[in-house]
């Protein structure tokens, strides 16, 4: 990759070195970075299209990680692209304000600002971002440096409110619940406001109640 120069700095909080792997275009998610014609492009949005004639087309909106330029590319369904696996470091989310995520490197205590919508998975993930949570900052080293951030795969939230529903004759009844931060998930009817639950942030779904062993 011509746009990557040098080596990543050694750190106990660095999880991965930069490398590439192929994925189907249909598997791309917001926040992924691909190597397209030698350019590092950040995935912003993806839509499926087609006219009924010929192969289906997938339209992907990108932002160039080096220049900030936004572009759209079309791919035939089934096409593959090279995804760049970014260098990942542990940070703590301090807070989100004015469309900025304020983060702190827990090893150096240096603070970092990134666009709030640079969160992997897109803006729909922001309600699941809670002040003080440990997150992953993803970087292209040595430049342009940090470009996106990612929530932990699972996190413990407090249930703020539950919309009650009439019990079903069979099976578990699920109800919409608002959790700390403002995110919405479907929870079993036995879950009550004030309880803590584990949520899969990637799929935005209830996993279980929090036990004494959960953080």
C-alpha cells in the first residue's frame, strides 16, 4: 500500500498491525476502510440498486481518508474489495458534544477529538455511546492517523424505561426499552427499569441481565 509509510509505534494497547483482506462488497459496513486504486477510502453508506436488467449494483459512498473528499463508487453484486485492517488502540470515551467525540488514550492520557459520525457502524450507534466507556480508536499509521472509533462488542447498560406489551400466549414477550445513553433495544418482559443488562452493540440486541461477574 503506497499510502502507508513506516511502521506502527510499539504499544501495549496496540491490538493489530495494518494489513488487508478481501470481503464481498455487500458485507461492507460504515467505518470500514478499503484500498481502492491505491487510495484509503472510508465507507460512509451503502445502498443496493438495480433496474431489473443485468447484475445488481451496490452503490457505496466513501470519504478519502487522506484528502477528506467524498465520492461514490458502484460495484457489481458479488464483487470483492480489499479492506484495510486498521491499527487499533484502547481509548476511553469522555463525552460526545457538538458532533465531536472526545476521547482519551488511557496509556498516555492524551486527549483526541474525532467526528462523532466517524463511529464504526454509522450514526445509529451513537445512542449506545456512553460517557466513560472503553472504546477502540482505529488508525492509519503514520498518516493520517486516527480516522474512526468503535464501541465495545458488548456493554452493560441501565434500563431507563420499558414499554409494556400484552403478554403472548406462548413464548417470551419482548418490549421496547430505552437504555442509558438513549439507545433502544427489545428486552424480555421480565426486565424492569433500573436493572442492568448486557447489550450486543453491533447487532443492537439484548443479551442477558448483568450478573455480579459483569463489569
